[in-house]
């Protein structure tokens, strides 16, 4: 069994890839560990920022509720009305025009529903309140402020525990009292003092309680802002969980927590890798606690690991590509030699190869270059020999047609001279001179189509002198045909052939057309003469298919085919007694600048 033999380039590529892949894998592992730790820290910072936003939103709502209380606390007119000790109409007027409008304004100014309870020390003001019969006042559509007298307040436990010393403008307390816990509320408690009196501290003239819904106050607490699986608690160390959101949330009517959750909320660290983040809520003596499970933290780290793996695979792919390129770089000498040999097989002997140095590859390259030059030179010599032969054939065919036309024209001139028709003789000689001036074309075989048309016109003018009104000719050329060039003398021989062989009586009609088509430039010479004899044409035929085609027809067809190739040439359509249609097809070859300059000179 023969051993597997690998090319030198493959061996080099494999060695290169192995040497580079090991360091890439080790570096990828180190970078992944660093990024994973960084992502965990960044995730913790992001969650901390989200909790800070929640905390700011709660603080804004607390401040808004405090603002409502300030409207009543710092209202001097309200203070004067509350300390006035006038009964009867004056107390009623103060109640209707001062107290109730101010309480209503305070309630309506709030950005959320709140319940205002006012306890007044001045007994001249009567109580005005709703009977809620075991329902939450915030859920009713009735007036959201109630006015009570002081005897209802002094016996309440929460009032007795309220701070005795009043610090002007700052003493207040957030607390769940009475049925607040039952209906999910919390109340802002604050004194009303006589700010208009001169003594300090100011006398207490009333007390206000503003109750707001916990859901409304903590509506920004949403676990979805951090991620699925997270739980957020509003925790009071005395009363436990006030509200919760997330996977570990508790029902509203169930304030009990499992010992594990209680330990997580109260303890400094989470269990089993969970992340616990706390934010103290100023003024509420509560904490905003978020418990983030370990799998949520790992979601981003998994992305980092996948990204690291993807980058590693990309690096391996790049190494493979570079290894392949390096291998091809070192083995490109053999590849270049093979490529040059392939080019020689395809006939491209101009390709050359050059190597630096004086080794075996340089000698092979030098030998191949010499071989290619020699073979290419020999092929070039054969090619030019064939071209000269082809040009000689074209010149021979062209030389044959000019004497034929000249003989016929000179015969006509002789007849005109014999009969003394000098005017016609002069015109014929001038037209003949014009015809040969255009035909000679400084020895060139290619002329503009416009010159070919002028040659035809000169020839027909010569023949009109001979035939007179018996010859009727119509021209129909598309304007764009003059943009191209053609082999000279391809139309005149066919017109001459019509005049020699197509007569049916005293007159003949000839139509000469030219148009640009997709397959090339097409000329048509149509006559209403005798046509070809029966059984000569059974349909459209090329000249080489026609056995008895005349000398002029074969001459033009051969010149076109020698010059342009087999797809082009002459095709005949004829019906006995109906006439003949000669179709000439040549390629679309635009006029060169040299041809245009020649036309301007002439």
C-alpha cells in the first residue's frame, strides 16, 4: 500500500495553522473569563441604575404629596379662618368660601387620587364627611376630603405616637394607620399650625391626613424593567413587604413570606449566586430590594461566551485563509509554470514568466519564454502569409470587375460619338470620371456607404443617357446607413446585371434600398424584370447555391465573404415574370476617423 503524499504547499499550510491556532485558543479563553466578569459587574451597575430611577420616581410622588400638604400648611388665610372663633353665619361663610374651596383645590391639584382627612380644633366648624361603610374612599366617586372635629383624633393611637415637638415646615410622617394596610394605602400625617400668630412654637389648630394608594405610589416598581425572573420588593422592617413585583411576588391578601425569601431580603447577600441590590427610600423608612437570579446574570455572559466562540472561529477561519495564501505564495512558482503551459496550449504564446535568482525554476522559465517566443513568431509568419494571400484574392476580384464595367461604358461612349450626341457624351464622360474617382479611393477597398451610393448614382446617370425614360429608378435609404462603411462596388454590378438581362419590354423599374438591421447593414436591389428562368430558384438562395449565377453576382459575393466571413454575402429572391430581389448583407462597421477626413477632402 503506497503512502499518502501531500504537496509541499499543504504541509506548509497545516504546520502554520497548528502553530497559530493554539495561542489563539488560549488567548480566547483568557479574554472570555475577563469579559464574563466585566459583564456581571456591568449588569449589576445597570440594575442599580434602574432601581435608582424607580427610587427617583417614588421620591417625586412623595414630594408631590408633600406639595399638596404645603398648600394647606403655609396658607395664612386658612390659618386665620381656622383660629377665628365666630359662630353662626360667619363660620358658615368661612366654611363654604374658604375651607371647602381650599380643600377641594388641594385634592384636584394632585397628580393622582388621594383622600384628604382634616381634623379641626376650632369647634365652631361643623363636621362634614362621607360614610364609606367598609369601602376604600379612594375607590369611590364621592368627594375626597372629609372634615372632622378634634375629639375624634385625640384618642387615636397613631396620633398619640406622633412627634410632640413641631419643627416648622418639616415635621411630618409617612405611616400606615387604621385601615390603610387593609386597602393598600399609606398616609402622610402633618399638623396644621397657626402661622399667623407671633408666638413660637405655633399653636396646633388642626391636623391633616393625606392617604394615597400604594399601587399608585409604587407603580414604577416593575420587574420587567430589569428582566424576567427578577423580583422587586418594597420592604418595611416593621411591617414587612408592602408591595412586590416579579417571580417571587406575594398576593395582596397574603403578607407572609417564606423563610428563604425573608432571609434574602433581610440578609446582606443572596443565596446560590443570586444578586441582591438595595435602595433606601427617604422619608418612608422603607427599602427597595431587587433579587436578581443567577441565570439572568448569566444571560449576558452566555452571549459573551458565544461571541468569544464566534470570534475564535473567525480567527481560525482567517488563519486557514492566511495559511492557504502563504502556502500558495511559496508554491506559486510551479503554479505559474503550469499556467504558462496552459496558455501555450490555448494559443496565447505572448505570456511570459520571470523568477528572480539562478535556480532550476529560473532556467525552466527562461526556456519556456524562448519556446513561446519562437512558436509565436512562426505562427505570426504563417498568419501574415495567409493575410497576404487573402488580400491578393480580393485585389484580383476587384481588378476583374473594373475592366468589365469600363468596357461596357466605353462602348456606350463610342455609340454616342458615332451619332454625334455631344451633350450626352460630355455628361457620360463626367459621370464616368466621378465613378472612377470614387472607385479608386486612393487604393483602399473600404469606402463610406455614402460614396458607394454616389457611385451607384453616377453609374445610373451614365445609363440614363443610354436608356432615357425607359429606365425608372427609386431610392429608399434610411438616414443612418451613411454612418457605416462597406467594401466598394457591391451595388453597381447588380444594377448592371438588371440592365443587361432583366428587360421585359420597353421599360424597366429598379428600386434600391438600404437599412440598418439587428444582423447587419442590408441593401436590396429590386426589379420588375423577367426574373430567373423556371427551376433555377425554388426559394431564397445564396450565390454559392446557384449554379448559373453570373460573373458579377459571384464577384460581389466572393469579395464580401473574403472580407467579412461566411455569415455575410448575397441572397437572391426571384419569380419568373415577376422580377428579382437581390439582398446584400454586410456587418455594421462604423466609419473611422480616417474615412471621415477622406470624405471631407473629397
